[in-house]
């Protein structure tokens, strides 16, 4: 019981930090999304190397690299995962720094449903009729909102799709999250370093250029990436998946509240329609999941 409470506290803390992460990226308004992304990759890698050293997972890291290099398919999946999480980070940072926090929260609300659909498509998982109905509601909501807006909610769909595909790749790889995130950042590190050096050479970068806030926030990007991951991993070790499933909606809910009440982003009737259908869809899906678990 004590371990479960500690796990719940860790998981809630991780999702809470993910939910308020827009506050951190907002401190970097004026810095380009690509520059923030490059520094997030660089300092996340540095932070994860320290974490691996502290947890004494260096040997596990080396064994994983050798195993991935020996199996082309798994190596390809690892590279794919790295590119997908990089794309996801880029879209999220751009959304936050361009006043699209509400759109980003919508993306993370629909992400579980996209993941479920990919599970059927890629892993031949079976769904009950009620779960298919919930996915149909979500599809109707996205289609209806898109028809009213005149375009697809690209930020929301981009976030949901990249993270769902990333999750699918990770499901196939079965690698420790600490080793995985280290490898993912290492794979794209040359691109990040190249871009940072380009900005420094051209004089258009914001790191170590006199603005202490920008420098410290860019430097801390690794810690704000690693800490929620560590907390989530600690929680996942002691909690059943259905509890983690409920916890995951904390993050987009907090982001939505921040976008609406702190940054006063517009929230139209069309967006309310879209969110309402997703909330109903998630409710139906959760009811179906609880019933199946009881059976």
C-alpha cells in the first residue's frame, strides 16, 4: 500500500510537471522554436548521461547500443522513435511560443485514442464495440471541427500522431525509458549541435549572449525534460495501467486551463464542440475499459 501511494504521488507529480511545462517555454518567448528544440536535445542528453551514471546503467546502455546495431530493424525503429519525439517536441514548443496552448492540449487529449487505433492497425489488437463507438465519436468531432474551421487542426493532429507513432515504436523496442531517451537525444544530437553552432557563428543565437533568463532557461531544458520522465517511470513501477490511464489526462487539462485563463487564448464554440466530443469519447472509452477489467 505504501509503495502504491508513493507511485501515485510520483506519477501525479510527473503529469503535473508536464501539464505546466508551457509556463517554462513561455519564458523563452522571443527565442525561435528550433533554437529551443536544439538546446532541449543537447541538455536533455547531458542530463540523461548523468542520470544513467547515477543509476549505474552505463553497461545496460552499451549493451542496448550493440544489440540495436546488430539488428537492422530494431536500429531503424530506434532512429524512427528519435525523429518522432523530436518532431513532437518541435510542434509542442512552436505551439506554446505561438499562442496555441489550447490546440496542444486538444492534441494530447486525442492522443490515447490515436494510440488505440494504431494498436488495432499495427498490432492487431481487438476492441469492443463500445470502444469502436468511442473512436467513432472522436473521429466525428475532429471531422466536424475541421469542416467548421475550414482546415484540419494540424497542431493537434501533429502532436497526437507523432506521439502515438512514437509510443508504437517504443512498444516494439522494449527498452528502458532512461536508456531510450538518452539514445533518442544522442541520435539527433549532431543536428542540434550543428544548428546551435550555426546560430552562434551567425550571431543570432540567444545562449550566452547577455540575456541571463534565456541562457538559464535553455540550460535548464534538459532538467525539465528528464525530471517528469523520472517521476513517471517511478510511478509506472508501482501503479496498474488503468490508474496511469486516468492520470494522463491531468497534463492536457492543466495546459488547457493555462491557455484559457492565464494566456487568454481564444476558445470558440467550434473548439468547444471539438473538445466536448473528445471528452465524451474518452468517457465512453473509460467506461468500456473499466467494464472489461471487471469481467
